């Protein structure tokens, strides 16, 4: 086994409890995510890491294995690490459990990067910010990187801050971080053993813990951020987007 995709899915979402089982166009949200993840050609296995038997049952009905994890994990990364702990896979991909429109090609790009370039501990993705309102929206995480596309910092604030020159357009300046991560398995095990750092606690961004301990995180450029399900109101929008996809409209 070379790479495994793990979908963390807990029951107790603050804004939408039980959202993994919310029906979207007749199927549970978790099933849409599983089907998208299984489209990745470089994953040897996809499994669901959950704290709830009902979500585990839905995952099994969708054709993948489910691992029941502890209830008290502080983050999805910790849940992924527990589920992957017994697997003999050098690359572990953390696939968000609330993104039914996941592009499996992005998963393959992250796995291929870690597989071909051994000096990276992690890989993630970012897309251009095209809506000016997103720049100062704290829910939209921004990222900057160096000439090798190694992440320098992630923030809920505007980065970079343009001091002197007029802003001549956002594309190519501001990049939105997309919350999908590929880890080397041994680094993931180390990461979840590390205590939280001050930057992580201030920004509420767990990837800052990885930067703080010196991780080399590659950032892959993609075109679109995808759409997540955060509240019950998001279901109708997702159903519309899925219908457009089925009609071949994007």
C-alpha cells in the first residue's frame, strides 16, 4: 500500500450536528465524499474515521471501511492519525468529510508530489482569490509561499499586506488555502504528538503547528476551492451544483 485516503467525520458539528448523514440529492453527504475520493487513482484505500456508529454504517453501505475513533479528538487531523495508525501506508491523505464536490485529481496531485519528492513532509492546495470580499473574510484562510511553493504562513488575515503599491488585481497575489492535506505517515504521527503552539491557538489553524515545528509543506495551485457543507442552508446550494455537474455545466 502506497497511499490511503482518510475521511474524518464526527457527529457533533457545532453548526450542523449529524451533517455527515444529511441527505443531498437522495444520498448522505458522507457517501458523496466517499464516491469523489474513490475517483482518485493513486489511493490504495479510502476509509472513514468517525466517532459515531451511524456514520460508520453509512460508510460501509457506500463500500468503504470505517474506523471508530475516540470521541475526544481536538481536530480532524488527530482523528485521521488514529485511524491510519495501524495501516502500512507511507502517505496519508486527510480528505474533508463535508466537501461532496471534491476533485479527485487534486488528491492524485498531492500523492504524486510526496511520492516523487522525498524532501516534503506535507502537501496541500490553494486556489486564487477572485472575490475581493474573501481577502478580509476570516473564514477564508490565506497562504503565502516561497519560490519552491513551500508554505511560509497561513492566516485568517490579509497576507500579503500591500504597503505602497496600488492593488492591481487579486489573482496571483492572494491565495485561498484549501483544507486537504497529504502527510508522510511518520510525520503525521509526530505532528499529533506535538503540543499546540501559540500561533495555532491564536489563529485556530492546526497547520501552523506543522510550520512551527519546521515542516516543509508544499502548496499545489488549483483552480477552484470546492464547496463545503457547513450549515443546513448549504444543502440546497450543493444540490444545485451537483445538478449542474451532471448536466456538464461545470
